[in-house]
């Protein structure tokens, strides 16, 4: 299986990198992003690893990565990552 990202998720990832580079340096931001991509790949290979959260419409699966949470749905042939949000962000408003 594989993973794809939505435009919103792409922007979330860019925002994470830009913030991280400014706050912690480019090298740390790149390491953080590499780790995040590794989790995307893990979820693509194991799409049911995270439990489904039916309180969201449509239901999504959420999986943590350090300070962020990856929200995705299972699709034929892989997963679609719909958002990558910081743990302090308002999930209901952003999903």
C-alpha cells in the first residue's frame, strides 16, 4: 500500500517544516520531516494501525507523530492523509 496527501495536508507539512526551521534550525526540521514521512510510509503499509475516530464526519483514523497528529482515511491501494495537525490545534474546526 502507499500514501497520498491532500492539499491541506501538503500545506500542513510545509508549515511544520517552516516553523521547525525557524525555531529549531534547518537540520532539525529536516530530521523531523524525515521521521514524519517514515510514519506516513508505516501507515501506508499498515492502514489499520490507528483506530477509526467515528466522531468526525467523515470518520478518520488518527496516529501521533511527536507533537503532531496525522489524520487519514483508508482508500483502495493505500491511505489518503487529510491533515497533519499540532496536538494543540482544534480538530473539530480543522477537519
